[in-house]
C-alpha cells in the first residue's frame, strides 16, 4: 500500500462519473476542515494479508494524526500513487475497514472508490504537512506493554535517604532551583502573571548579540559579531573539554534518508519535533541530534575491546527541532541550534557506569566554569536502580559533599525510552523555570538497532552507548548566562558575563585629546597580551563614555587623564567587583591590569576582538 498524508486546512470533493468498478454509495460529495487527508493506493501485495495491511495503515494514520493533534481524517482512494494496483474488490474491503477502524476515535470522511472525482485541498505547508508512507503486510510481534509510571524522590546524598515527593515535601523545600526543576517535572503550574519577555531576550538585542531572523522560519537567529564571538568561545571551550578526556571530533551530515529503517525507527521516537520533507522521491529529515551520523559511522568501524571506551564528539551546527511556534522563547527554545554531542561506546554496563560518572562531573564542571549553578535530576528504570543502588548512592554522596545540595531522583517502573539511566542538569531562569543544559544517558538499545558491534574474539557484541552533551546547546548556555546576569541585578550586582566570554574585556577612555597617545599605548599593550580591548575615541562626554562601557558590559573600564599619565597607575573600574550604583575602582599599572585579567582567563579559550579597535569605527547592527 502506498499512502500520501496531507495535513489540510480542508479537503473538498465531488464524485462526477462512475467507472466499471465504482462502489455503490450515497456519499457523492463531502468536505472536511482541519483534517489529515490520507490518499491511498491498495497494491497487489496487500491481497496476501489484508488484515495486516489494514492494521499497519491504521497505526501509521493514528500516529500521524496524534502528532499533528487532529481529530478529523479523510480516507481518499488514489490509484495514481502506484503502478501495481490490487484488485478493486480487495481495495474496497481494505478502504472500508480502514474507515471503520478509524471511526472509533476520529471523525472520518471516506471518498467513494471507482469514481472520477474533482477535489480541492489546502495543505498546511509546515515540515510535517506532507508525508508519504509505504505500508506493508508485515505482522509486528504484539507485545502488551504495561504503562510506565514515575515516582519522584529527593535524595540527600550525605544521609543516603530517599524521600518520596508529596505536597508537604514540596512546601518545605528551601532550594529554589531544585524546587523549580521539581515543579517542572510534576507539571505544577504557577499562577499566571504578566511577565513579558524573559530578560535574556532584551539583552541579546540590546547588546547586539543576536536577534530573530524575520526572513527565515520562526525560531532561527542572526548572530552579530559579538554573539558569534561568544558562540565560538563556547564551542572552543567544549572542544577542549572533551578532547582532554579522549573525545575524537568528527562531522556528519545534517540530513538523513528515512528509508533507512534504523534511522526512521530512531526518529519516530521524537514525534512532531522534526523537519521532514520529500525531495527527489525520498523522505528526508533534518537531524535533531548528532546520533544518526555518529551511529552510522560507528556501524562501519571495526571496533575491538581495546578501543573502548571510544568517544566521538561533534559540534552539530545546526540541529533542528520543529518546536511549536507558541513554545519558541528566545534562546531557550528555538528551531535551529548548536549542540555539542558526544557518544561513548562502552563494552559493558560496568564500563558504561564508569563513563557515566566521569561525564556527570564533566557536566557539573561546566556550571562551575560558567558560574551558573545547576539543579540536577537522576532518572533510572526500577530494575537498573535496584541492581546499582550502591553505585548511585556513592555518586550522590560525592555530589552532596562537593556541592552541598540535594538532587531529584525519578524512578520509572519500566523502560519506555532507549535509556535505562540518565542525568539532566538545569539552570533556572529569572521566571523560576528550568533551562535544560548538560545531560548524560545510558543507551541500551541503539547499538543493536544500528548494527554497531564490538569484535570480542569470536563474538560480536552489541555495546552500550552513552549520549552526552557536556553543556547542552550553545544557545541555551548563553540563555542561562544572560538570565543569571539578570538575577545578579536582584542582588545589587551589575549584570556581567565571565571575563573570558565578555566580547570587550577592557575599554580605555582618554579624558582629553592630550591623553590619547598614551591611552593608545595602553590599548596596544593589552591587545598584544591577548586581551580584547578597544579605545573610545568618540566625541562624547566622559560621563556618556563611561555609561556606554557599562551598557556594553565591559569588565574593566580604564580612564586615563593627567594623574594616570604622571603616575603610570591607571584608574580601573572592575565590573564584577562593583555594586549596581557603587563602582569598584582600583589603581593599577598596565602590567598589574594584564595580570589581573589574565588570572581570570587561565585555561579558558581565547579569541581576538572581531570589531575595530576604535569605538568610532564600530558599526551599529540594530
């Protein structure tokens, strides 16, 4: 059976003329709005097992309708989809049975078989609005699945106590970040308040970091030089982090053919969050993670136990998820994003658990380096947790000792995903909502699906694979940094980025014309030391220049006048040590300033300032 599924504003038809095989019907015209239109061609192969093809077709239609959230379905016979048609009698039976099965849960309109018909259709025109499917008579093994349920606990690593979450526990929780993550997991809605845009949305525009691209699809951004610099520094940071731990960088395509069964099966687990389209007779998909390419690469590798654990790393620029328009919120949720993605092949569960623990600490380190504290949640299936309690409690104890925090534990009654265990780490934004960042997942399913094997003597073993994003998407990292900067203002601190990430680390401002030459010498010394410094030569008042430096979140603002030239000591405002209305000033030599800035960027990636040195030459992008 061949099918073409169209998400339609409406489908309207009128039967004009009978053919010799026309069925008797009173439904000679019809119209249905907001529907899934299913064009169907019944083929010869379907005659071998009509019941199976009906069952498989209905399952595919239901899955698509549910993803699209539609309750109206049009069943439309369309012989032009195939050159290998089945008999009219079988086709009528199959179409009628599909209509009957769907009618249990949907409003169904079926166009008559064997009539010449005129029709009008309006296609929605989004990535999932046109799907073609080949339906076979293969009978899938029927496995009755019990509903997987979750229980949530607060884990105190020090005492190793598990406290099941209830209303009383929630009311007593003092850790606001952990409470916000827990409420998100339990889908506890806060009372609606007028909040407006999140602060980071204002910042990305005001600081000329990035902005929505109006000529693209919603959820896609343009990045200005300062924003591109921040993204590149974050990318360099993750690259160094994973390579130091044995990660091997690779690059894979952004587009995949859904005729590959392993890819389709993996993709189907993610429902509506995909960009899918048909081109050149192929059903294609833009990736939503680097799994697909890396798994296909691993399938072709000759892996031996001595190679493991084997870590492949990719900065997936870009990955795509077709998030709902109403869910798109600045850098927190968007449709095209940059995801640092590492997959680790492990010989067995013991090796996987060791790698999991190592990657947990790697993820937590990123929160330390970004100065954005994480709330964390562990998730395990009941069987996995029961078998590995000792390991988990030891890990939870170490976490409590290092960070002084409790964590959330979710226990699932069974496995409904490809993983048996994972950890998610989240920053909490200014509205008290989590921003999911690093994750580590123990995948026990994909190696077999993709045919990945380790050659262990005469045996071929399907390994365990860890999925890890050490930071989460680069865009969400920046979102968390900017939201945290806003939260600092609530504690009387000026908003700022870490010095290694701030586009302009130092700005030198001469008081008058006679101070310019000396000021330029200072700028050049800073820049030759790898510091991103610029020079404010604009014809504006000193007060305005200083305010502009504050607006640009410059970490170190250097003012040079007569006394600075005579003493060789610079007057420096240190942003991160200041209060909102009380700047912290220091008197430093050029060498001391270089040493101070360098001490804050030890081990961090460095890139030069991608803007002209003179502020008067820096263009305005917004």
